């Protein structure tokens, strides 16, 4: 017993001395220790956040629900207010409606198809071409059942929309023009529009006219299905009408040759015909129209024909864009009258002659020089025979 008491006494006496011999921490070592404690706290907080995220992921529908069975029934809660959700949707729509130039897809008519692969989505295929390029294509066996390609589908009637109540149509419709599976191609190569859409001299023109040479290729603007491919005696001549996946229809008139048939599926950029001057036409050109449920609107709202680019990938089609003449179709008698008037005005512009006044000129001398009369020169320029001629001024003499 005495031995144990002596040992306890010795430990008590040596304790303070032993503690005093322990090395003291320097200021740098203390800062390092504090930093380590701080890092441990940050790591612990991050671990807590990760656990929280894992819980949210487990709450979402999983292919293997056993991963987190205790949270599988808990839905992910959208903490945004209805006003915030509406604002986010509106902001996304505004972003998609912003103008964005989109060029034509590469032409694949002359390329051999090497293979068609499964994409993992039954609605899509992957097509491999001989030049080592590929493209997504929709599975048309599924698309043919779409309401777009069944409702008001008629391969013989130009205008199958007589039963449509246009007063019940919404004031605007958001139309997706292109996406990863649906491209765009200018209907003809980039060229200025010769005759624009809209009323001209109280006459209706329901499309745009693009000048071309007979036999040049005409392309499908978007992917879709051929509704009409026939010779139209109403003035279109050889006409192809395509209905697209977004519900729009595009018209291609005055073709010299049609290269597609009714109910045929086509891809954007596929050659569907050759340009010409069939029907009521005063010369080779493509008459191109865009319509929605039969109602025409200005194609230049979609396409910049001079550059050949699509103006945007999402289009807000407003009912106010529709022509009041849409239900009647194109009046090619009016188009011919417009073209003849255009030619007459062009000839008159080319026949105009001007004279710059020099020292010593008189109205009589100018009239004799150009084979006209003083009265005619005064009428063309809104002057009198007594008007003083100023040197350097230009007079119209014809």
C-alpha cells in the first residue's frame, strides 16, 4: 500500500514539471491551427450541402428507386412564386424571339446515304452520308400520325380550310421554325425580291416573286410533307405545296418541273422542282408564299431573300399579319397587270433625259436640241417659260 502511495506522490510532483517541458506553440503555428479548424468547418458545411443535394436528387423520379427509398416519394418543390415562373417563361420566350441569322443547311441531294442509325429515341434517326457528315432526321412513321398531317389534309384541293373559324384563332401563335432536327434552306439562291407581298395599286399579291433562270433548282424551305404537286390552272402553273412540322405551308409556283409527289416526305434543302414560267407568268420567276391555316402573310417576315438567311429560329405570328384576301388565293390576273405596269414604269424611267444648264442656254434652244417643246419642259419641271435659268441646274427634258 505504501508503495502505491509513493508512486502517486511522485507523479503529482513530476506533473507540473513535465507540463512545463512541453514546447510552446509559436504565433505562426497557432494561425495554422486556426486555419485548419476553419477548413474543417467549411468542409463540414459543404458535406451538409452535398447531403442536401443528394436528398433532392433522390426525391426525383429514378430508374432505380432503391438508391434512396426513404426520399423517393418526396416531390421536388418549386419555390418560385407563380409571378416569378411567368416572368421566367416570358424572358425565355423573348430570348427565343430575338432576331438571329440562320444560314441554309448543306445540300445532301447528291450525297449517297451510307447508313441510318438508331438514336436511342424512336422519333429520331441519325443519317450518315458518303462525305462523312451526318444529320438528325425525324422518324416519319411516327410523324405521319401527327394531327398537323391529318387535319385538313387534302392532296387535290388548293384551299381545304373553308371550315376554319378564323375569328376563333388566337391573336398570336408562337411557331418554332428550326431546331436540332428541323433545318432551313432558302427556297432559291440568295437574290433580291422582284415583287413584294401586299397590295400594289389596289391589287393583291399574296407572296414574293424571285427572278431566276428556267431550270434552276428550287429547295424545300423546311422539312415536311408534300400536300400538293400538280399543274394548277388557276395561274400557279406547276405548283408544289409543302406542309411543315410547325403547321406552316409554303407554296412554290410557276415551276418548269416538279420533282416530288403528293404525300412524299422531304427534308429542308431537298430539291423539289426546277424554276420556270408556267401558268400566268410574264417571265421566269419563283412565286413563293407562306401560309398558316390557309392565311397568307409576308414571307419576308421569315426570310431575308437577298442574303438567303432565316431571320429567327422562333417566330411570333400575329393574326394582324394575315392578308384580307387570303381566302381567295392568288389572283394572277392582278399579278400580270402589276408586272406589266412595272415594265411600263421602268421603260419610262429609262427614257427620262436630263440637261444641265450652261451659260447661254435658253428654253427654246434646249427644246430644239432634244426634239421637244418649251411647254413640255415647263410641265416636266414645274416652271414657267419666263423662269430665269440658273447655270448648273438640271432640267428634265423627256
